[in-house]
C-alpha cells in the first residue's frame, strides 16, 4: 500500500492514529489535515523542514511526534491544538532559531 492509500484509508476509517514515520517526507501531504478524527500523528524520521499552518486544523490531536527531522520551528497554528498533551519536536539540526529539542507531555 502506498502512502496516499494509507492516508485515504485513515480518512475513510476515521482513524485516530496515523504513523507516517520513516517515509522520506519533505512535506506533509495536505490530505493528512483532512483527517479530523486524528488524535496521534507520528512524523518521526522524515526530511521535514517545516510544518504547514494547516496543522492547526487537527483539533482532536493529542500527540504529535516530529523527532529526527530538519525542523527549524513550529508553526504558530500549533496553538490551536488545545487538546495536545504530548509534543516531541526534537530536531537533528544543532543550529536552530527556536530551540525545540525536548519532548513535552502535559501533566
């Protein structure tokens, strides 16, 4: 099953979890942000340099992991994710403008 099939299946099944780790992604496919039911999104170990503002559309997201990417910063729209309890944005770059090196879990 290819990546777009996985995303389409997750959308059709109203999945609460989606693992797109280790897919060599440079961008997050826009179709991901149409899966309103998502509570967990794993984008670890890709080649992402930025996350789009559309991330803020995932209102049910509780866990976001984007470790081992090339992210320089997180989008402002992450503030719209009011249910977010776990954030793991560690970057493999050492010279980043906004330090986002550690995982965060809400107490």
